[in-house]
């Protein structure tokens, strides 16, 4: 069962980054959350995926993390 705020967070993320967004960059996530990217990277609960040399954040994972 998803938390109540999940759908609201997901909707807000889709409206900001587009309905087709699957991943956003760590810089986009940091700007959206108004946090330093190094703080997010250091947070072991933050849904960060490293793909080759890129650090990406899954939109669904971010919505769950915000909930």
C-alpha cells in the first residue's frame, strides 16, 4: 500500500519534469528539493542510481522517498 502523499508527490514531479520522465539528474533533484547535491548523495536512503558515470534519480523512487 502506497503512502497517501505518494500520488501527490508523483503528480508534482510529473508536472515539473514531464509525464514521460523516468529519471532526472541529481542536479535537477537537488534544485527541486532545494538541497545541496552532496547532501543528497550522502543520504543512504535517497534513491540514487549510478549508471556508468551518470547519477540519476528515478522519479517513482523520489516520489516514494518524499512520502
